[in-house]
């Protein structure tokens, strides 16, 4: 900072001494500058302390010389914002404001400026407050935040920080990878991954009441439309004594749950139906022993039961093979999947009508779902005692629902039990493990199958499939080969 050669005095710039009392009475550093020339006409004792000089040495100095000389235009803009009644502590690009002392040191400051008319003369009062301590705290906070974000990104589990209104504040790398939403798109947004938004609201309400969740099981929907079962661990965050947000950790239990479901369903079905077939074999074997010439019929029945067991074993292997398939799913148009249902309707089978709100060629699902939908269609058309079955295709942003509806129950009671509860059932209609195959295959792809609704129990069958066509991707999604 430069100054007049002799330090200057009030008379050099025509200063009116009526401001003396007002300026000196202020505890902060104050300089008074002529509004037309920009030169300082007065400075109080606090200003001398801030700039490390006698206040008189500031008189006659242009106000731009109080700041670093390499950014004059930026400081002029900041000072103008101060005149416009804005408290200013940053340049437009976010850099701190600095004053430059007479001995060349820089100090960060906050500026308040006011333009006044004194005795017919326009002057600008600039109030400077040093904020070194505040800036140091901000830098420490920024460093702490950076370390925290680095830690969060290093965690192998999805972590999110939310405000109480559901706005996402933090979203780590594992959350990106698990749910498919890019952090830069989801942070700052109220984005609910819950199947029912009301569930998130209820959880946030409980967290506001200082409830802690540990191992809460629920299902979230990924950016690609998949259902992702998780265990949630959530804790309220505080500002002072008030709950201001929540931090949550989600443990993806898809693989664990899928393995358990597959083992339970296959075990129950195989145990129940193999037991039945073995009972048949044992009964006819006993009859064969005692029947003499009539043993030929018994032998045929034993052979048939044995063949049924063999086929069931082979089907179990096929299910395992389908469920263990790796790699990115191959897309197929939903129209192609639904057309398999029309092809099944032949002979005495009910007529199949299709109503789709998806324009041709716009919605794609995993190709493996064709097999699952075919199994369901075969089962429905074999069982239903009706003239027709109506199929409706209802695409959503990230998934599509295929609904089969009739005027009578679409599935045998045993098949409904399997879908609704995973219970062991007697397969009286010769379906073997087909229904289990369809159910587990759809679930392994991130979809689901449900039977009936409140208005038409057992008369509708809904298949939810994840969409993998390009249009199903969201601006929030990460770039990936599928979406």
C-alpha cells in the first residue's frame, strides 16, 4: 500500500472534522473516502491498528491501494457490493478479501460500506473487521469435511447424509456403485429410493425423535429399476441439541437374501415333492411284490414316478444355472416378451388380449425374463377356466409391470402359496419346479411377482421387471453399458 509522501493530513483533501467523533467512536476499523475521488479523508485509531500505521498515514491514499494491487477490479466490485448493503467477505470467485498493511502483510477482512452525505459532500464509510480466526476455523472445517468425505468414499458400504426433509447432503462412492445414482446429480435433491415414499418420511420422523435404527430391513429401488433389499443402520445428526439430519449406512443383502430364498424354496419344494414321489414308488413297489401278474402296471407306475424325480432333478440344475448366470443382462423388447403369451394361446386355451402403453421398440427388459413370463403364461392358460386373459403392460421410469388379469383365479392354490409365501406345495398340476423357476429368476434380476390385489384377489398376476433400455436411465444415473 502506498501513501502520500508526507503522510498527508485532513486539510490536504478538504476533510470536514464533524466526522471525527463518529468515526473514532466506532470499535471497528473505519476509513472514510471521498465518493468522487476514492481517496481517504479520515481513518480512526482501529484502522491504524489494522493497517499497522498511524491513522493520518492513511489520509490521501486511494481506497484501491488498501488491497492487493494485482486484483484491483475484483476488489472494486466487492466494495460496490458492500455499498449496496451487502456484507462482503469474499470475492466473486470465493477467495477471501484481504487488506494490505503498510509493511506488506495481508490480513483477511470482512467489509461493510455505506455512502453518506456530510455537509453536502458524498463520502463512503468503509468498516473493516479482521476475520483471521473465522477464516482459520473455516479452513479447519473444510479440511475436516474433506477428510470426512475421503473417509466416507473409502468405506465399502453405501453411506448417505440427509436433511430431515429428505434432501441428500452426502452420497459416497459405494452408494453410487450400489444404487447407480451419481453423487453430483443426487446431492442437493430430495431423491427417495424407497418403494413407498411414506416409508422414508416415517423413518425421518422417528429419527427426529432420536430413534436409532440398527439392522432395519427394507427394499430400495436402484437407478436401473432393480429392487435391492438392504439392512439400514441410521443415526440422527445434531446441531447443538437439535436433530438436523441423519446419517445412514445401507448393507446390500441382495446376494444373502437371494441365496436364502433360493435354498429355502428349492429345499421345501424338493423335500415335499420328492417325498410324495418316493411314497408313490414305495406303495407301488409293495403292491408289485404282492400282485403277481398285475405287477406290470405297478412297474409302469414306479417307472413314471422315477422319471418324474429325474426330471425334477434336471430342472433344479437348470434353475441353478439360470440363477448363477454372470455378466450384463441382454436387453429384449417388452413386446417380444409379451408376444410369447399370444403364441401360447392356441386350441382350447383362452384368448390373450394385450394392452400396452409402451410405444413399440421403446421399452427393454432382461432377456431372461422371457423364460419366466412363458412359464407363468403356460401355467395360467392351463389352469384358468375363462374365455380370455387380459395382459396390460405399464412402463414406469425404471421398471415395467406386466399384469395378467381374468374374471377367475389365474393360478392353482399351491402356486399362489409359493409366490406369496414361499411355502412348500403339492404340485398337483404337473408343473414340477416351473413356478419356482419363474419366481426365482425374476427375483434374481431385481424384479418381483405378486398375486392379486385388494380389488381382485387371485384374479390378477403382476410381474415387475427392471427396465434396461436407454430411455429408462435417469440424469441421476451413472454411465454404464446398460443405462
